[in-house]
């Protein structure tokens, strides 16, 4: 018999609708039932594409004996972290406060009031990996909740104190972005790119700190760190060479073997960065990877004019089965061309991973000659056609406002940088759909799936949609985007602003949780506070309205100590601080000059400064550009090389 999750829209929750566990969705009714019965709450948080979530589900949540213990001793609540990032944020912070490393599935034990007192991530059905048997954990925790109230109360008090600690304001020195970049540079893998060791994540915000440092200083060390990372990602197995798009992360230190799930947000952020870096450096490799990623996006991720959240790592019960190739499977498709293709993609009869092959080109530094690339492209087309006949990984087809906003911005930025007006067209039409579907009475909602809407909106939904609107303005498609951005800023200020600066995750009229999270830390997506500082800095440059600068600096000030203590986790805040000092460029009918600005990570293009804007008197003649810094403008420039030299500073 299906449990309560059968009435939910989330694909992740529906994956558990037939479990013998008596699951509840997060609701006031579930907490009331815990209060009525005196049972603790077992909170399980995951997402549809999560491999280890599937493992724990198959081992424990589908097991009648384990479910019997869960049902007898707990009120069991299942949460899709993509639908409710606010819940995930609170309880992941609680897990971190216990000294445990975070991850999903997140397994937390709560009082009937929703207060955390113990937790972990994946618990195996049988003891292994140094972890206790899940049923033993369930019984021990339930016994403690029943018999040792003072211990539970002590744990609750300690965890709530740690996760509820208020931010300590401070002032960030002007050279904070430079110090942050030098610190991050010391963590980079000089051979493989990305951070040293394994696993490796395609962390666009971290790479963005280095990319912006190169733009500010001209220091080639930053350029090398960024291009090494992007080139290795583009040639590695983390990239799907057959179908396009990027997997979540690499489990090894070389970008060879991916964790095969594909998330919309990773591809959105890397698309934007690869587009800009590809345009600035003239890299054909990065331009090609952008094109392949957009083709994947159109082919596999469209849901009614928006984009789906993710593709699963698993198919036919195995992680990566859809994506890997035996030599026999390659030969079945490619025949006599197999050996030549295999040499380029690291495939062997023995396999390069667990007896099969993850296709990659890590032995090569760049694309080959045109003839070879044409041959390889034709082979990949044949492999894609054959792969389409395999059982596909599940797709989480809900559309999220924040992730769609990031992808719209990625398409607009990459399209503008690489001169792909068709990508900007796609960004524009997707923005129109998102504006219509996610907009509701002057507010934004977070998620839709079919006709089901999750009415609550979060701060990152606003930040990402504002980011999308401003990217379209920069790409020369302003429409009503600037008005939208300003209106959403005011809604965010009205319903999400924290008293001393920055933004809570949840609105002031949202359903109450045990706290309103307001962390400045990035996750796989940029933090709403960091992205909003960038947005506010851009709006200040576009409009000349000093109130945007004031809000941006207040958000930085309230989180200053957190930023100084954890540059790695606050990369988007560092990028926001850098944006406040970005050059502003006004251009009068000069497409070649626009392309130079589009490749820059921070420069703000102001086509026509509005009335009252400090740059109103600095409009250049037709065919020229003027660069302004701190509202002081230089001479008109007509040569793209001269403009590049002006906005990309040089050291020495």
C-alpha cells in the first residue's frame, strides 16, 4: 500500500511512495503527530539524482524489518532538499555543528518540536565503512529519547546555540578579493586543475574568484589556474563526451570518473564561465564544450519552456550504466572505426574503470586537427544514437526558479561572449516563461511540476532571477528585465532582509521553522547573499542609485567575519565585493566592442545611462566606448584591443 508520499509532486518523494515506511511529508500535521505520540522524528533529506540516497532506500527503506522499527519508534519525515532548501539548510548546519561532514542522504533525529539532537548521513543496513548498523542506531537513539531526556535536552541546547549564533559584523579590507585569490590559488592542483586531491568539484564560484583576480591584475598564474581546470574538465570523464553536459563531480583527482548525476545548476554555472574564458582566450575547446552543453540542455532538459532539475546517476540499478562503454559495445556501433576512436577516448578491452570504460581525452591537451575532430564527432553521433536506445536514467522534471535563473544567466552570458545569438534567444524565451510561471502576485514561487506549484519562494529564487534579468540586459536584450530586477530587489528587501544587512533564506510570512537561516556560505550553488551583492553592485552601476551600493555593503559588513574565516565557503561573497569595483563601460553602436566587454567577468555595460546617472555626460561618439571606474571616465576608445587593455589590467 502506498504511503502519504503518493500524494506529493516531487519525483524524489514519489520514489519512496511505495516504501513500507510510514512516511510523512514535512508538515504541521507530522510534527503534531510526533507531539501526540511522544515519538522522536526521523528526518531523511535527499534528492532524486542522489546515488547514496538510492542505496539507503534500497537497503533500509524498502526493507520490511527496518521499516517496522522505524514505524514503531519514530514519526518518519521525508524531504526533497531541492523543494525545501530551507529545511535542508537548517538541519545540515546542525549536522555540521556535531562535527560530522555533511552530505546526502541527510539523516537527522529531532524532538517533536523539530529540534535536532543527533544525526548523520548514510547509515548502512549492516555495519560497514566504520558505520553502525542502521537498526542499531534507530533503537539506541529512540531509547535515549525515551530514557535519557537530560542528554537529549543538552544536545538540543548545544546544537541550537551553535546554529543560531548571530553573525559578527566587521569591515572587509579593500584588498580582500586579492587576498582571497592568493589563498585559493595555493589550494589549486597545478597539474589537473581544481582543488588538490579528490573528489574534485567543478566549483564555478571558486574559479570565478581566480578569473576575476586575473581580470584585476593580469597575473598569468590566475589565468593558468582557471584554464587548466576548465581544460581538464572539458577533456575529462566528468564531461559527457557522447551527449554533452557535465556530471556532478569527479570521484578521483584527474576528472576521470564522474559521480554520474547531472545537475542543472552545475551546467549553468560552468557554461557561463567556459563561455567567458573561451571568448577571452580564444579557446575553441571551451567554445565547443559550450555548444555541446547547450545542445544537451535543449535535447534532454526541456520541460514546457523551462529546464528540469537533474538526471539520475543510476539506471537499471547501477550507477553510470547508461554512460559507460565496453569495448564490445563500442565495436558493435563503430565497427572498423573502433580502434581509432578508442585511442582518443582512453577506452581499452580491459576497461579504464571497473571493467568498463568512462570515455575521456585526458591524454590530450586540446582538440585535434579539424579532420580528426570531424571523424570523432561522426563517431559520437553514432554512439549517441545507440545510447538513446538504452534504458534512461530517471529525470527529475520539476523546474526550480533559482536553478532556471542560473541557467538563463549562463545562456545569456555564454551567448553574448561567444557571439551566439541563438543562445541569447533561448535565454530570452526561457526568461519569459520563468517570469510568467514562477511569478505570482508580485512574488516568486520556488518550484513547479506539471500543474503543481510550490508557492513558497526563497531568497535564492529572487537572487538568481535578478541575476538572469541582468545577464539579459548585458547581452543587449533589456526588454523589461531591468524593471523586473528592481522590483524583485524591493520584494526581497521587504520580505527577506535581515535587520543589519543581508537576507534570510525564507520570507517573513513563510511557515515558521525552528529558525530563519541566513548563512553566507555557498553550497553547490552560490549563496543568495553573495549573488545579491553581485546583483546590487551591478544595479548600482546600471542605475547610479546609491541605495544599491548601501545594501550590498551592508550584506558584506554583517558577514565580514564569516567571509574572512572561510574564503573557500564564501566565494560568491568575495565575487560580490569585487563587483563593487568593476569597470563600467558605455558603448555607442559598436558590436565588436560589446564582445570585448561580454568576455570580462565583472565589467558592466551601460548602453544608455538614465537621467541622473553620474555617467550621463560621458556618452561616447558612435562606434566608440568609454570606460569608467568609480564614476571617473577615460577617453573614447574605438579599437577592441585598446578597450581590452583598458578593462583587463596588467601587472608589472
